[in-house]
C-alpha cells in the first residue's frame, strides 16, 4: 500500500494517548462513511470525521474537535480511485470523486435503507441506486466574486466556507453550461452592478441557457446593453437580474423561453426550480408511476404537493386528474398556462403548505398524494396525511434525515412501503434523492 501525504508537512509520529488528554495526532482506522461523505473513525473520546478518508483505510490524522485532517495514509483502500476533476477536493460540489462507483453506490443506497429502518421500516424493499451520468446537471447555482484587480470569478464554494473555487472544468454540469462561464466572467468584469459578490443560477432549458444574476448593486443602462450583447453572442434567450431581496426582472431578452416537461411546453420564470438532471427527472417520474396503485378508481384524483412547474403533475395527469399545490406564484401561473395550452388534467393551486397544510376532509377526494418537499421535509403535512388515511402516498425526498422523521407517523398509522427507489441526482456528493411509495 502506498502512502499519500495530503499536507506539505511530513507525517509526524503518532503520540500515545494519555489518560488525561487525547493527542492531537492519532493513528485511526476508518470504520464507515458518514452521512456528509467523510470517513468515520473512533478514538478514546468518541467518533471523529475525516474528509477524504475511505472505509477500511488506516490514516495518521490531526484532530480538531469532532473532525480530523488526514496527514498521511498508512494503508489505502483498494476502492480509492483517481478523481477526474482538477478542482477536487477543493471545490465543495463533489466530495466523493475519490471513491470507486460500486461501493459509493452501495453506500448511497444504504443511506435510504438506514433512513427507512430508523422510521420503523427495517425490511423496506429498497431498489438498487439509479445513477445519473457525469456532465448531466441542467441547473447550476454558482457564486460570483469580483477580485481586487477587477476580474470576476465564477464557481462553486469551497466546502464549508464562503470561498469561491473559480471553475475551469466541471464533471457534473452539462458542458453547455461550463462553456458559458468564461464569456460570462469576462462580461461581468465590466458590470457596474456587481461590486463584490453575487450569484448566478443557470437553467439549461429547451430554448437554451436561462440566466438569473443576483448582484450587490443596481444595473446601469450600460450594464443592460452589456448583458444584451453577451446574450446575443452566446445564444442565451434571456438574462434576468435581481438585487438583494428583490424579485427578478428581465435584463435582456433576445428570444422565447420554453422548456419541455414530459412533452408539455412550459415557460419557467428566471431561476425556476428544475430537477437537477433530465436523467434524474426521468427516474423519479418512472418510480412515481410505478409506485401508484395499478388501478385507480374511475373518478380518482391525485394531489401533487410542492408541485413547482409541474414536473411530476404533468406525467401523473396521464393516470388521473391532478391538483397541484405550490407556494411560488410564478410556478403556479406557468403550470396553469402550460396545462391550459396542452389540455392537461392539471389544476394548479397556489398554497403555502407550511402555513396551511392539506388536512382532514379536503384529503378525502384524493386516491393518491404525491409530495416533493424542499430539503427541510414536510413534518406537519405528513402527519396530517397519516391521520387522514390517504390510501397511497408517494414521497419524493431530497433529504434522508427529513424522510426518516416524516415517515414515522406513517409507520405508526399502519402504512407499509411497497417500493423505495434511491436516485443519485447529485453524483459524487452526499446528497440523495429517493421515491418511496407508502400504501395502506
Ligand atoms: C423539491 S421542489 C419540487 C418541485 C417539483 N415537484 C418538481 O419536481 O420540479 C420543492 C417545491 O416546493 C415549493 N415549496 C417550498 N416551500 C413550500 C411551501 N411552504 N408550500 C408550498 N410549496 C412550497 C418550492 O417552490 C418548490 O417548487
């Protein structure tokens, strides 16, 4: 086995633990992979998390509270591989590029198995992980920073910090998005509306890249001309802008904006939520349709909660009438227009489900409820679904911890899991998407 020193300092001899205190440098064996993608080891005072360490490895590490930095590898895992990206491990976009895909996939699937076991479903039928390919992400949320010399950097943040890693290559984003970054940085260099910090959400739509810039100063007239010239050069139909805390406005529009969701045309607002990749979206929809009861009553209706632009409502409407609940008004009106134009059986309703979750009698009309909440999950809404006894609940989750919490009341109310599909929407990150079908 080779040794791979991480820092420039050579390995220091491990100290012997004294009864009084744990030494700063320790030799540790990595027992498992933690939820955030760090190796987990144990020492006299408890667990410690080690970025970049893999299960089975022996390392010499410098302790810093609950974390430790590997100073050298004493025994490397055969599962260690060469990370494809030059920005690894500095960039916070990927934390697990150094792990072979087979054990990585088993670990990700295991996160769903564990989450469901914690909720009281130890024997849930969890399918193999559906992987999404590299260079498939259609949505990028990037930081912008003006350097003292006036240049602008664009990239993801370094893990756990606000420092930007200027992106020169990326193995998760669609190449069309990466290709835009150098010309965008050059344009932003001259933008008076960007003083120091900002962000850019870029959605790759059917009509081309759609950009929402958030900056720390208002746009000037020359800024708007600059953005229009950039849009024309780069074939970008729309560039929108928003200030701190203000809504988005169109800064330059050179063509129609459109996107296709299961074949239906929608016009997303700037920065609208899209599933991370077309492949992930297809896997979620397939798992949802598979998880619905084979036979729905003739006049059955489905509720789609946290519906966004209707990514899930539209394909669900092939099976039954759908009422789509969503808080963001722009998404509700985009879905209403799309449904009207295509004659879809989808009725969008604007509703804040945190303040006013669906409850009691209003749930009675639904044979199935689909919910796809944000990262925090939907604790109150799931408890109300359990109480109402909706026959089929399909939970699309982007957070196994929230899923485990939200599934508990369903278990207590007598639901069982008929299918559970983990989907790797965020390759090489610790994030996990899953679709779980609960029936009663
Ligand atoms: C994970 S996204 C899912 C969107 C959609 N299902 C899809 O597949 O594209 C979560 C959605 O919940 C919406 N949302 C967040 N908080 C909400 C709330 N309190 N009430 C209703 N919708 C909310 C967001 O605007 C977003 O569209």
